[in-house]
C-alpha cells in the first residue's frame, strides 16, 4: 500500500475527504509502524493486519498519509525502540498501541496476558506475545456533521443550575425511552429526559466521564464494572459502550446529536474529565498506548527508581504535567471537545494533580498558564475538583480567578448545620452567602463556589438522611471502602421516636438541604435523582455498581413526584429572584437609618435582634434569621439594566424543637408573606406576618418570607 509523507500536524488520524493523515509523537522511537485492520470474512471473523512504516519524522512526530483510507478504518501503532524499565524506557513492538489522539475506539480491554510487556510468571522477563488480536482498535472518523443552527447557550454562571448525571444511570430504567437507547447518548437527548430537566430548572448537565475508559481487571474478575469511568485511555474518543448506534465512528455522531438536542433545549453540556492519569496503571499495568509510545514523556516516574510511577491520584500513575507534549495533548483534547463536539465546559477530576509540575501544588503552573491565555478554553466553564490524594492536595479556594471549584467546605458545613453539630452556625452563614472567606481576596465572586450537598462520590440525598452507616457490601471489599461513617441525622433526646416521625423528619431534612442549596449564593449542583429520592440502599461508593443499585429508578420516581415538585418550586424561586444568585458578595448592614440606607444583608437572632459577636459564638446555636435586600443589589443584569428584586427573610431552625422567630423592625419591611415552608411544602394558603410579630418555625425547618409592597 502506497504511503505519502503527510504532515506532522495535526496529531492523530485526520480524514480530509480523499485520504487520512496519521501522526504520532514519540521521542524514544527508532521507527513506528502504522497497523491497519480489516475483517477477514463475515461478521465476527478475525481481523487481518497490514503494517506500514511511517516514512517521515519531524520534531519527534512520525507521520504519513494514506490515500483512499477513510472513516471506519481500524488502526493502531507499533513503536520500535529501547526497552529498559530501570531507565523508564518501555518500547515493545509486540504491543499494538491505541492512538492517543484517536477520535473513536472499537472494542474493550480483555486483559489477556499479551497486553502486558512482562510475563505473568516472570515479571522481570519481556513479554513478546503479540497483542494485535486482543487490543482495542483506534478508528478513523468522519469529522463532518450537520450541526444545523447549533449555538452554545452560554448561560451565565449566576443563572446556572448544574445537574450531575451518569449516561447509563440516568436513562437505564426510564419507561418512555425505547430499550435500544437506554444507557446511551441518544437516551440523554430523548425528549422525556429533556422535559424532566426543564421541569426542575436545569441549565447544564454535567456528565460523568464519557472519554473512552477501561474496565479495571480486578473488577472484571469479581463480575463488577467500572461504573463511574474514571479510568481514561482515550482523551478524544466518546466512550463506545454508551453508543447505541455502533463503535466504528457512530459513537461520535451520536454524541454530537446529543449535544445538538440539549443545546436546542437551552441546556449546556459539561464533561467530567480525567486528565490526571490513564488506565495503564503502574508498572504492573497493561501496555495499551502511552506507556509503549513514550513512557518517560507521558508519565511522572520516581526520580531514583524509574521503573516505578509517581502517583498522586491513587490509581497507579500520574501524567507528567511539565512535559510539553502532555500539555499539548490536554489542550488539544479540550479544544477538540469545544470546537468539534460543541461542549460547554469541563469539570476536572483531582484538579490539584494538574497543578503539580514537580511535587507541590502550584497555582501558577504551566497548565493554568495555558488555559488562561487560550482563546477557546478560557471562555468555557472550568470547574475544579480542588483536591487530590497527594501531600498538600486539598486546595479548596486556591485555584486561579478564571476557575470555579467544587466547594467541599460548603457540603460539609451545610450537612453539619442540619445535623445539629455544635459551632456550625458561623461557617454556615459564610457558605450560605457565597464563601467570601475562600474566594474574595483573589478577586473572585460568589460564582467561584459550586455548591453541592451530595455528588456521585458518597451517599445520595435520600441515603444521607436515612443511614447512619454505609452499606457497601456489594462492592466486595468487606464494606471497608467509601466514607467511613455518616453521623446521625436523628440526634436529640427529644427528637422523633417512632417510624412515621423518623420518615417525616427524613423528608423534611431533604427539603432543608435542597432549599439551602438553592438559596445559597454561588452555583448550585444537584446530583441526578436527588430530586425524587433516589436511593443506593446505603451504598456510598457505587464506583463498581453498573446495575440497579446505582441506576435511577424511574418507577419509584413516579411515586415521589411531590419531592420533584418541591425541587421545581424552589428552583423557580431562585430563577425568578436575583437576590438568591447575586453576582457580587454581600456588603453587610452598615446602617440602620432610613430604608434607602439599608445594606445588602442583615442577620438576626430568633428574637429579632441583630446578631452580635457573642451570638455567633454560642456553641449550640442552631437557629438564625437573615434579611436579603433585593433593592440593594445595585448591579447590572446580563442585558445592561439595573437588577431590582423583592426582599426576603429566611428563618433557619436546625433545632429539634419548634421556635418562635420575631419579624424584624419596620425599616426592613412592614408586612411579609410566607412563600416556602419546608415543614409544610404542600400548603397553598400561606400566612402573612407584620414587623414585630412572632412566627413559629417548626423544628428542623426553613421558612422563607417575601416582603409585601
């Protein structure tokens, strides 16, 4: 087969309508073979392999162009070069390697011994078994797609409601979805799913990993699966198992169609991405791609023992963030997903690892510099999971100004407050108002905080308030994995005593947590299924449960629409009133003179007095009132006009007893009407109150009042 020199850029396989250019970076290679695979016969037959040496190398990029080779072509690479693990060199041409820039992948890793570069019986001995038959194959794709009139919704952060979801988990049991598209990208785009997202006010769906990932060997051996997908092997390829239409490039078209439909519905698509490590693991892992292409360039190795991998991710390896080709790979991948796949943002798993050029976490690292100056990536939503498992890895509040962060301190504080933990009140007030203590000093605004009470990693909302202990037995780890405990949600000697009271309290606590989330400054994130009480049976670590334990039960959801209706109502309250989603931090209550001089916010004791320093320091204070001045926002909205809103009183009572709250003095408002009560969510006849009157707030509940003009 004739091969032309081609070009060194772009990397990967690029079809131009007449043929395909192939380009692969490897600094250690002596030569590189491009391997093409064709079916030998009918469906299910073995693949015949044709090897063609890439004829050119420029700047360590090996390349060639094949006329008449187009979409659907299976391919891989074999890299010839030195193998000396003690020096970090692991070239082995008997291993077929995935293209790091592959836009589609066919097949899964079957964990045959041929995929490893050492023999199982003698790990120090090179394994020359050919992996061509067992290894997954890269696929050439057709880059052309009819996007019609697709546009990025570009929803401002302060108007955003993020919905963290799993492609399979959200769609597997929905009765309105045809069986053939359940668990697929097409399922996410189905009108029934979109209608549900609209119902609860979702503006952005954050999909758990959809980059091509590998099923872990230890899970396969236990008849389990990598459900979450944090085990990437292809940073450009949509995971093929989530495609209902095929694996020879059809998964790309299906993904693009999903994005187009969600955009048409005004919903952004955010991807949970894993650029901190790959699925090849440590030195005992398989050779699938990066390890065999250029091990020293792609991975952080232990300086004085290069046969071992430096690991800050807990997965066996860490990408080498100071190598220019690793940085190029990540930036090229991000731009591809924005420009070619039209996604709207990214949530970066274990983002602290991306900042480790050497050992420490450095907010001025090369990766952040590249993102900051990139004209494409700097303009999309960038969300950090601001921690990793390495030393000094917990970095909540320390990411650069362009970034937002999963605010783990928000989660912990809000849970503690509603559990009745002592001394939680001062920090609860900070988290409710946007966490200025974390973000204000470096010029960021409340939108830097992505607020959440639950996420994929941990209990669902229902399980959080229902279980005092985890129940992870199905994971096969002796219930030793996951969060170690879940402090009681039923504390208090005068708390509920019978089953009905406990069930009632659990439902109220769900509403308390959800309401707190939606009235907090920052960007709320809702875990899929929490809006209808999804349960995992107490399992708080379903990373390996691709089954009904983790899937949303839509039959159960239909029986719990009351909670969904409540979520829709509190979501609408947030959407309709900018005072709950301010673009700037509150400025406090500097004056108590005329109404026009009132500040943005004021805090009160249940007795109606202004909170003093001593009131905040009462260790067991579990109740507080806050006034939000809608007329004091004084900032432009997205259309350039001045934002003016109603004013609200929020009464929070985390005590196990009912409590009387006194409505503050008249300068804050003469008359108030109740608009939401987590203790009586179905009551339509809302009472009103006047300044100076006492209002009963039931135990463990929130009462929200709006000023009547």
